[in-house]
C-alpha cells in the first residue's frame, strides 16, 4: 500500500502483530492526512504496535507532531501502542520531552554517554553526563544521577 502526494509518502510493512509505517518526505499540515489515513487503515487490523518510522522525514512542523499525538490517542483507544522510531536529531529536538515520552522516542542518541535532559537549574533542556550514583546497602546502584554540563548544580535522574 502506498499513498503519494508530491511531498510525502507513507508505506506500510507488517510483522506478526505489528505494523511499521515508513514516512518519507515532509510531515506538515498538508501531509498529515496521509499519515492519519495510514494509521487508521492499520488499526483496522488490530495490531499490537504501530511503529511510525521517521528516518526518511526531513521536515516536520507542529501539525506533524499534533498528528502523531492524535494517531497515538486513536491507537490507545484500541489498546494498540503507537511509537515513533528513528527520528533524526532535528526532529527529536522539535519534540518536547513529554511528547517524546508519549511517543516512546528514546532520549537523543547517547552521544558519547551524553544525553539531552531537562535541567531545572537552567530551566532548559541541556546536555548531561553521568554523574554521582546513589547506592544501596549492598552496593547496588539505586540511582544514577546525570549532571548538567551547562551549569554546576543541575543533577537529574533518567526514568
Ligand atoms: Zn543546568
């Protein structure tokens, strides 16, 4: 199945109980219908998971993000999980941390052990490196703290 308009293309591939929708091009107000149509078509078959692959998407705007969240809600109504896979760094940055969490987008690629995390002290999402650990009585690591590289006081934990 392939639907085409000039700037976007969505193709689907099926696994045992999951579907992968590969989006190619731009995800904007003019192309979100394609994505939504493809997701709805997938959901008719009751997959366990619908993965939206954004590896070939080079541009996405707020409408694109809203459409992904909308599709996620529709999937959730059918007890299906919608996840976003392979967004490039630019797309990942466009998504707010809570949006990434909803869409199961992993934290920005752990470049040399670094992660983009929200820093309360900075009031912004900044680069963090592994910091101190809190250990239990038996030496097991209970909490791995991540330290903000943009300030001295920001320490946070990764869920
Ligand atoms: Zn900070």
